[in-house]
C-alpha cells in the first residue's frame, strides 16, 4: 500500500513533468500549416491555429515578435512558423509559441538563408575589414557562370566596350543541388591554377529556388578565402544572396558587375586629356616664372657689372661736374656783379672823380698833403689836377682857426 502511494502523482505534478520534458528536450521547430481561428488582439498579440488535413494546434504570436512581420497574415493563409512548443501547466494543454512567420513555399528557404546569414555574421565573414580592393586596371578577368546563359554575354559586351581586358570563362551550372560545389571548384581553379586580377561569379535573374545555390555555406567560405577579389552578381537588383554579402563587392546585375570590374576607357582618355592640359599649364607657368627669375637675375648682374658700376660713377661724376660748373658760373656771375657794384662805388669815391669836379691834390716829395701844418712858405709843391700836374711855390700859409 505504501509503494502504491509513492507512485501516485497529482495533476499538477504530471503537467509540470510534461512541461519540463517537452520544453526542455524539443528545440525550435519549423511548422507548416494553414491559419485558422485568426485573431489579432488589441494588445498586439496574434492568436490562431495551424491546421492540416488531419490535425490542428493552437499558436500564439506575441507582439514583440510579430512586429517584425513583413506581410499581413490572414485566415486561410498557408505559412511556415518558427516556434517553440510550450505547455500551459494549469490547463494541461500545449501550444506553439511563434517567433517567426513566413508565407509557405519560401518559408523553409528563407529560414535557412536567415540562419546561415546570422551564423556567418557572427563569424565576421561579412565585415568590411576583410573586403579586398577591386583592381582599377585589370588585365585578366575570370567569370564563373553558365556558358549558355545571358550573364556571360552581358559581361563580355560591357567589358569589350569599356576596357581592353581579357575574359576567361569557367563554365558551370548556376542552379540546382551541385551548382554550389561546381562554383567552388571554379574559384579554386582560378586561385590555384590560373590566376586572374578579378573574379565575377553570378547569373541572371530567377526564383528564390533558382538562386539558392548562392546561399551555400561552402561557397560563402570559398569566396571569403579567395586571394582574388570577387564581385558577386546574382539575379536582379532586388535579389540578395549570401554570396553578395561575403563577396568583396556586390553588383545588382552581371552587366553592373562588368562595369564595376573595369574602368571606362573614354573616361580614362578624357581624364588623361584633362591631366595633360593641367600639366601643360603647370609647365608653362613654371617656365614663365623661371624666365622672370632669370630676367631679374640678369638685371641684377647688369646693374652690378663693374663696367656698368664704373659707367654709373662716370655719369654721376659728369652730373656733378655739370652741377659744379653751373654753381661756379653762377658764383662768378654773382661775384662779377658784386665787383661791378664795388667798382662803381669805388669810382664814386675815387680822388680822380673829385679832381674832375675841380679839386686838386698837393704832394710834397711824393707825400700827399692834407694840412697846412705840413707846409711852409716858399716851399715848392706839386699840384695834381684831373688832366695833369704842375708845380707851385707857397707864398703865404694861413691856418684856418676853425680847423682844430
């Protein structure tokens, strides 16, 4: 009786045990089915059931997770859900706790794409620091694509028009199960046996299933490990694959990849002409400036040449001589005028002028007499007149009383 009591479980214990077993041992599932009983609650949570021909299961899609939906699910839609099985312990029932929802058909492929993308991102395969520079002027370009597809023709047409690079095709299938493996073989061929400057891998547009070989993990790692820069050109502009993210450069189309792989020769020639014009202008300016410098040096050399220095001094001497002559002439003329003035004054004061006016001079033995005190009676004196001289004898000397 006691042993039987030990093996008795309460309803809560059973539900809790099932909850621990189910939630602890069953990982996230991809579940496909048709939406039924769809309710988008005002709280933001979505409640619905997933059903097929034979069964159904309740689901909850909480607000924090469903806000990332990129479409609007509705009753009757077939979808693929990423979900975790959870057990409601109190009611003893289970449901799917949905974290992602995609339309059926592309759901599984999209899930694999997102999971691989998340994995490679965490490993750093998409980081910009690992991207190799695409050569600006490649001589050889390797192309890995189908020989019968439109992509190779588009690439050839664009490159032949833009730049004289050689194109080497590694023909391979670009869709299907073995496509990724063959593209990897092409990358290894160019890296190990036939090196080129740039690699282009890709194909034209198609469905997600057609392009899915470019979401292969081995292919992604081969692109990352390539020593040759790789341009990925898969599908159309709206198509993105793992190869696009891991490649050194992504092109929206094969034609765009060809444009990114080579420069435009017309632009190069135009740039060369522009640079030539700039260089010619710079050269002309350089020589013109040097010519001016040389001319200035020649002028300095001429100015300081001994012959020119001597000539300069000679000119200065001549100018000084001319100035001295002018000054001397003016001085002489001034002195002549002064002499003339003094001469006139002297003539006015000369005794001869007084003699002409009737005066005379007495001289006693060549000694001029200017006082009666110097003479005596009966003394012979010489009388000097304006037009000659004569002798006279003093008869009487009378002294003027007012003279002293």
